[in-house]
């Protein structure tokens, strides 16, 4: 079984915790009242049947639900260590979220040379009115190579879970490809 460390990052009040709880089947008591995450919450769960190159694999997932508050910025290097994938979450009805997401992308991806192939953006439609917004227009060209998916826990939870599992399969496929290439390199070095 493979182990994956996935960060969920985004601006404050974008819905990261709601998405993390849903994806991990966490039964945390939610009063509907907004309570900002303090630092990070780590949720662990297993996924079944991830389709990676027509092979079905299992994975243990550590889902790191990271606070969007900049007062925790000193912790960001520790959060990113050994990360295999990043889910960016923002609320498309909040004008400042696009700018904030770009700052986070710059820190977590651009400055660290993290592969954009292991990233995805979830435009979290927290309200019915959010469906009418064109979420891709809220984000700069920085995100042009990153898949952007409109999600809603309330209205299409099964689709959200499928999109997340497809993202995990993509990350896992990349890890397997790199691992196989490293093994081939070792074998080739020993043969010479």
C-alpha cells in the first residue's frame, strides 16, 4: 500500500476543513459556525481502487488541512516537507481569494520547484449563487497549467470524491513512474 501526504491550502474561510472532513469521512461535530483551523489538522484514511495505468491500487492518505492564516507562515516549510500533492481551495465568490491563492501558489510551488502536475485547484461553491460565477476568470494565468475543478460538498459530494480520487491516482502514477525510473537507473549502473 502506498502512502500519500496531501496538503489542502487556501485562504481563510474558503471551505478547506469542510472538504477535508468530507473526503476523509470525518465525523467531527459541525455546528455550522465558522471556526478557523489553528495551524494544521491531519486526517488519515485509506482509499481503495485508485486507477493508475489500469491497475487498481490502495493508498493511505494523510490529508493536511492547513490554516490559511498568515500568522502560521513560519510553519509552512515544515508543512511542505515530504508532500506529494497539493489541493488549492478557494471560494469563487470572494474577490480577494484569487490574489491570496496566487501568493500561496508562489510560496508552495514556484519558490520550491514543486511540480504543478501534483497540484489541483478546487473552486469551492459554498453557496448556490457561486455556480453562476466563472471561477477560472478569478485566477491568474499562474494557474493555467493546473487543473481547476468546481466543487460543492452539499450538491455534488460524489463528484468531489471522484475528482479527488482522480487527483490521487495522478499523483500516485507520477510517484510510481519516478520509482520505476530510479530502479532502472540503479540496474543500469550496476550493469556497467
